[in-house]
C-alpha cells in the first residue's frame, strides 16, 4: 500500500492478478487503518487503466 499516495493493490485469494484500489473506494473511511495482510471484501469494476476495486471493507 502507498498510504501517502492514497492507493494500494489487493492480492485476491484465488491467485488472480492484483487489483488496484484508491482510498476513496474504502468504505467507512478506514483506509489509514488498513494494513498488508488484512482480510477484506471488495467489488471489481472496469477502471481507466484496468480492473479497480470498489466498496473495499474489512471482512
């Protein structure tokens, strides 16, 4: 995660390609509380540069 830049990448459990997410996609404004390895849920939409996670929240 690049907390200073407001984005990160999610590695899906199924081994598929990492998915980009922006701090604004995190529900309840908990972006600064997320850490690598946290279990999360998310939806995927087509972004400008490929798949992007939306509705990111802790599982």
